[in-house]
C-alpha cells in the first residue's frame, strides 16, 4: 500500500525575499485553507497587538512586521482561541499569543508561513489546516444496534442493490461492546454530571431523541450550536440518543451529558473547541475528525496539551483510509485513538471483493470485511505498542442514530461512529468511578478490551485492533483496589489491577506496582482461601510488574 506522506511540505522551501501565487493551491485546498495564517507572537510582541485593527498595528511592533503585513495583504487580525479560564496553564502553553491573520488568498500558505517564521517576534507561523469528518458513505435503512448486543442481525451491504436493505444477516453473536451489562452494573444509563464535549458540527437542537446541556457555536459566536449537516448530531446520537422513550435508537451513555460545540473544520476552531470543552466542565472530548496529511500543527497540539493537562480524556478517530499511517489529532500521545470494528471479528477492513462490481479500491491483503462496505477501511498506525501513532481500541460502527432535521441515519459508519462509542463507554466508567482521573478511565478501557484474533490480528495487542474491541461491561466492572502486602509502610502504595476474565478471555492479566524496591510477598487466593498463584516472593524492584 502506498503511504500518503504529507505532500504539503513540498511547498515549504521558502523564498523569503518575496511571495508569489502558487499554482498548487488548488491541490492543497483539501488540507489547507487559503487566505489564513496562524501566528504565535512572542511574549513581548503579543500584548501590543489589538485584535480587529489592521492599519499600522504590526508596524508599531516592528517596521519589518509592517512590511510583511503589507506583502501578505493582511485584512484582519483576530485571536485564535477564546480567553481561557485557566490563565496560568494557557500562558505556559502560549495559547493567548496565537492570532488568525486574514491574508491574500492567492498566496501560498506554506511559503507565507515560512517567511513569517524568520521574524524575531514570531515564535511560530503555519497555515490553517483543515480537518475531515470521519464518516463513511452509508444508506438510510434501518438496522439493529449490534454494537450493544450482537446476535448476527446486521445486514451487509448489497453491492448489486446499492444498499444495506437488500443485504444478508452477518455478524458473530456475542462480538459486541457488552453495553447492556454496563447498564445493569450501573443501574442506570450513566451520570448526568459526566460531560462529553462533542467538538463537531453542532447538534439538531430540536431532535426529539436527544438531550444536551447548553453549548456554544464557535462559527457564529452564539449560544445556538445548530447542526446544519447532520454529522455532529449523528456523533452525539451514538453517545446519547435517549433510551426508553419509545422512539428511535438508544445511545451508549444516554444518562450522561452532551456538551455540543459547533466548530468549523480548520485548526483554529477545532482548537478553540478543545479550550471551550475544558472551560465548561467536560471530562471527555470527542474528536470524530482527522487532519489528513498533517503530522504537525503547533496550535492544535498546544490546545491538546492544554486539554490533557487540565484533565480531559481525549478520544479521536483513526481515520477511514485503510492505511498504515495516523495523522492529527489521533497521532498525539495524549489522545486515545479509536478504530472501527466490523460486526464479525475485528477491524473494519476493505477489499475489492474479486468477482463482484463495486467502488474501486486497493485489494486488502488481510481479507474481506464482512459488512461488504468495500470502499473504506479503518486506518491503523504504528506497530509499536502504546506508540503515540498507534491505535488503542476499536469500536462498533454502521449503527442507527439520530440525524439532522429530526430524522435518523440508520447506517452511520466510519470511525466517526466508533469514536463516540468509545467516548460514551468512557463516560459510563467515569459514572461508576466519579473520582477517577482520565488516565484511570483510559487504563480501564484498554485493560478490559475484548482481544481480537483473526486473519490479521494475533493474540494480545496488535497494530490493527490495538487492545481489542471496547467492552463496556468489563470496563465498568474493572477496578484498581489497594492490596495489603506483607511489607510495613507499603499498604497504601501498592496497586493491583486485574483485567478480565470476560466471555472472550480464558485468563486474567494482573499488573501491580510499588514505589520503591522491597522484599515482599503477593499472592492470589480463590474464594475458598486456596492459593492460586504467587505473584511475588522476595526482593522486588520498584515500578510496574505484569503477569
């Protein structure tokens, strides 16, 4: 498979003596917005820049900046991000020093950024990159929610018919996210105090099958984040479509709270959405979008760092290109990357399905995905376990969900669907454990995932499915109790975590850690008091130990 490298860097070979229009702008427009420049000024220069004013304001900072402003045709200067409610953290990351400059749209954005980076008062400059919503093509026909409880009921895509309605039932009974077990353990559909910030295209504010808390429209700068395309509503529906109301579908965590944040697709608005989520009480940020071909974006990475350090659990889609490379935001080390699962046995793969006609795609060497949606597959990343650019989990897709204008999309697919599924399971875990940090919730998700073993995935972690299919019931049941070791003074410091067993695992994995070297004994007993296994007996080094 040909890997799509970040071709936009071809244009970064800068001629800083002057700027010219680039004939390649049309090719770049899929990933870069013409006419916008993002600039982080120095701590000395930023306070002198008054947003909205253009005439002479940069020249007042430095005459060379004024000349660069004229050459770039700067028409307006605005702050890139809203004022943070965590000023010390925001200042440490330089968030308040980012500005959006409206510039001449005929100029090459990469070349323009390269010139601005040469000035001493500019810490960084870059184009406004564009993200893509990670939803795959689908058809409006009813299908059961196999992700909650898989009985082999989903209809595959009928290529001859051009829809799912004419397909045949597929799926492996029991290969699902075990959502009903999580609801049973909780005794509810989740806790309303757990807030999921959905950074997307907004929400259908009048849909009868959705509830939400007041959010914001960063595109129009008002309190009405009305969805005009359907994507944000469908994502929100996977999380929180109302259960037990006799209509439509049921989300994974309908008892939790959705914070709708409507943004554009560019770097500055997606980043502003993260800041808004932090400052308005979110615990989880759902990002069902990808900046394809973008491997570095300083503003977005700073916003992710801000959200991560503020305690948010960040969840993003792996992308729909069936390729072995991940981009931003999912390639950031703080982000939990969610790939897509088919209803049969693991990662959603693509294939040309030889012998049948359909969309032209590369032959998938790892087999055919049973859903027959041959035109796309879930992207995967690094072969390094827990690598920043590696997939962490996979989750169900091709599910019914509320959509724009009070209707339903009955075959919502793509990693845009798997991402909110993981976010919602995380919300259920937080509901069960209200004092847990984002790191503890993340640990529960990966420790309890259903292992995937198939034509491409071996036992344990692998690059295609990560730790496996998210398992809501096991994750909600998972806990990290404090054991009582036979070492004075360490009783409150030793942590013992047990993953499994569940219906797809015949063994339990146990990890434990101590803060300093010690002689100790640690044993596992069954309910009769019989010793099952000795985990430690004698001198043990500090840190994490696994079995």
